[in-house]
C-alpha cells in the first residue's frame, strides 16, 4: 500500500515539473537580449557575445575610465548571434564599461584592468635588527 502511494506521488511530481517546464518555455520573452563577457585564452583580450532577436538593432559601446568612448558600433541586423574580441593590451589600467543597448534595454558590464597584483588581505610585518 505504501509503495503504491509513493508511486502515485512520484508520478504526480514528474507531471507537475514537466508541465511547469513546458509552460516556462512557451512564455519566454521574444525580445530578450543575452550578453556574455569573458576573458579569452590570449592575455588581455576579452570576448563579447550577444544573442539577440533577428532584425533587432543593437548598439555596443566601450567606455574608458575617464568616460571617453573607445569603441561604438551597431551589430548587424541579420542573424541572432554576434561575437567580438577586444584587445585590451594598449589600454591603461582602470575600470572600463561595455554598454549594450537594444531598444529600451541596456546591459552594462564592467571590466577592470590592473597591471600590478592587488594588495594582500593581511599586512606583513618585518623585523630588522641593526648593529
């Protein structure tokens, strides 16, 4: 009897999960903009990937630490995926901003360039004895 009740609960749970998954897939927003930014295997280079709706106009900007625009472009309207590699080797240390805009949606990603290693979390103490 217990085994039979457990089986019914298990089947009901699977049906509920399957139904909610199917519902979630059918209600997805068609105008979604998905952006990824990650370092490449090459030193000081980052890759920007954008998934968009076909025929959607998307604008990309790279802004420097002082607010100056270093790069701007519109992505091709055709297609739904785009990727761009940015070479950060010639840029100075600082906080850079990637701004991706589609219609009213704006996604902002920050990129920190830092040449030296960050300061240690704990202070080091040295003792020197003189003559």
